[in-house]
C-alpha cells in the first residue's frame, strides 16, 4: 500500500469521467476536470520549493487542491481553521515554520497582521490566482499539470498520479495543548490510505457515491470526508463554510443533496430528532458514521425505531495521533439497551489493548493503547506524549475490553474532554483565562446537566467589574473556536482538594448559580416558550427576558438549533440578521409574533 494510491485512484476517475461532479458547494459545482486543473495550478507554484505548506482556506475546493498538490510534490501540508485567534496563528507559524502559504480570501484576511512579518521568507500563494484558466469553465485541462512538472500520461491529461519515489511527506494538524499552545500532530498519507481502503470496502463506497462534508478544514476528519469519495469516484457535498446545518435544516440539506453517506458528530446527528423524520424520510441516505463523542443508547433506539436496518448506524473511535478511526461498530438494537454503547472492534491490521498496571487486561478498566500497521510520526515538537513505540500510542482514554472483543470507552484519565466533537484541553482554557487581568482564579470543566450534551463551562473568581462579555472577548482572542467556554459561572472561590488541586467534583451545577432574578422573568406566552427553549439548549434552569443568547454561551451551532426550533414551534423563519440585532428572549418573541408564517 502506497500513499500515491490515493492519487492514482483520483487520476483514473478524472480520466474516465472528467465532467462528473467532484465537489458540490452552495457557490457552485466543481467537476473533476476543474478540480484537477486547480490542483495542477497549485502544484505549479509549489514545484520549485520545499518545506511545509500552510493551507489557510475556508472554502473546501482550494484546500482539496492544495492537499492533492502537496501529495504529488512530496511536501507536508497543514490545513488550519481560518477563524482561529491571532495568538494561535503566531504559534502555528513558529512551530510549523512553513515555507509557503496557500490562502483564500478568508485566510488572507486572517493573516493580514502576520503577512508582513514573514514576507520574503514565506511564499504566499493566493488560492484564486492558483486556479488555471481551465477553472473558469469546462475547457480541457490538458497541459495544466504539464506546467506543474507532472510526469506520465495522467499528468498530461491534467491530473497527477504521483511520481515514482515521491516522498510521503504527510501532514500536520493542530489540536489543543495543555500549555496554551496548539499541538501539532504529524500523520502520513500511508495511514490515510489504510483508513480509506477500509471504509471504501466496508461500506461500499464507489462511483457516484455522495458523501457529506460537515468538517472544518482544520480537523483531520476533513481528509476522510473529501478523499474518500474522490478516491472512490464519488462526490463531496458541502454546505456553506462555517454553517453546519442542524435539525430540519440538516434534514432538508441531506434530502436536497441526496446524501448517501453522512459523517458527523453525535451532537449534530441528534438534532435530526427535532426534524420530524418518518420511516420514508431521507430515501438516499444509507449509512451514518458517528465519531468524536459518545453515542447514547437513546440515539440508537430512535434511529432503529424509524428505519430498522434500512440505514446503517456506525460508531467510530480513534484519536488523531493514530489517524482517524481505528475501532468501529455497526450499531444494532442490542446496543439501544446497553449501559455503555461499545466503540467496537479494531479495523484490519489494528490491535487494541487495555492496560492496567502495565498489563493487558480483559474485563477490567484501564488505559486504551492502539497499535497500528503503519509507522506513527508523533508530535511536531518531538515530545513523546502518549507514543510508546514506532507504531503504538496510549490514548489517555479509559476503557474496557469485553469478553466478545468489543471495546468500551469510559472517559479520560487527564484533563482532556470532547465538546461538540472537538478535543479540548481544560488546562489550555484555564491558562488563557488566567491571563485576563481581572481573573484571580479559574477552573474549566465539561458539564452535562439532566442528560444534556456536555457544555464547556468556565468557573471564574474575578473582579466585579469583569463582565461575561469581557471574558468572551478575551477567550476569543486566545482560543480556537471549538475551545470557547459556553458558560461562565462566578464563584467566590474555586473548591480545592486537601492537596490544593481544583476539585471538579465539588463544582456547583451552572443552573444552580445562574438562575435569573424574578423581576427579569420572561412574560407569559411567546417569551416563556422561547425561554424554555433557551434553557434546554444552553443547559440553564432559568433565563431573563433581556439576557443575550450569545453571552449566555450560544455558539453558532446552538444559534442554528435555536432558529430551527423557532421555525418548528412558531412557523416563522427568523433571519440571522434579525437575531443578531436583538438576541434576547424579548427580541425573539417580538420577531416571531410579528413575523409571517411559512
């Protein structure tokens, strides 16, 4: 198995059906010919250089083109989320030391403050300028890769199979770090190919298969969602950047795009329960693969109650350090009554052990260790972390191997949590918030109340003059969007254990601290109903009529859920700009009572 297998499969499909859709986006479809020409244009600008390439694009097409170009030229690529704060950008540049940057409009805007610092030492490539004339339409792509120095018949047709002997320079993805700096995880395309080969065969991914792309370019699952269908001759389908549809909007998008294979986190999947699905809904959808968070038994009971075995539901597990999924399970009715939904059994070539006191155990709880059939590349800074051998990684997750060989994942042994499918280091959140001059102490925790999804909560001891808005602005400037606390709870002191450590088990539930005062209580009618929705979405026991949804922790996903629920409950579409003008209970009540029905 070679990393160039991905390129060879892609090249075959471009040559056989160049006018087939490779990528569908709200701004237009990209044929295989057009995407191959764009990749050739990026390659032409990278061919005479070496070193890592930072990919700073919000739109999926230039990210995919840069990945294909880097794979063909043997250069390491590092895609990032363009929404990250300035401090994180600086750390990425310092640690990666890129020699080239490919950026679209969003990326150029985000890098405006740093570009002058690195001009002359880093080559900045505008993604739009890298598009060849073939990108403007469906003119033949012949010659596009010739100008990039491609080799072979495939290259002369505008695609690239990867030159023999081209190094697998792999990729780097940045995740949270306990020190407050992003941590670079190095991976190989050989490892990606191992995964793609498995999923293609296991779930029948082939020519024409339509696969969802709901992942930010800054997460390694982007490789799965894009390269899987391109390698198999299918198509990638993406909503607008930064706007993951949920609830009824997600159901409508899946139906409109005729999505056959859906990859998402359980939090997003769960919103479909409010979409009013029936047994005849989503006729094209055949497989749903969930990763990043625990799946609940109630999720399985609901899905199988609707569709039986007609739409396969799959649980996936595996850390970024070992390249995406390494354990999987096709979920059945028996899992709907399990105390813990199993993560599953290892992929072919993968071995999973559970270690207690350094010994491999079955039936007992211990730390999960994964052994892969390909070499692991470790962290960018060279620190060992959980890497215990050239092909072994201790995940930091606690688990148990059942007698039937299925793995149960039972939580973390450190301060790392997952919220909305995003890995968050609690120490990083605390480190950033402590830098605020008005914060005297802080403790971060993932809190789930009344069976709700976990919310990232920051318990702070701060000066009276420090507002939630101040803390949110400070967090936005120093943390990746996925690591922003949803809730800020004020305490007079952080509870401590006898040895002085923060006692997370003694932290009060946010709802008990943040109850609204009676004189600001929502009025009967629409305000009361909207307030109840807020409490459900934000895990609060009460809210005031003039509270701001965003200041109480409503992120973009929660806003999408709220607007979807308002549409279902009141029959009114509240535009995002109307919400932004007055994101309060009273403001939304006025919008829905004064709005027009659907």
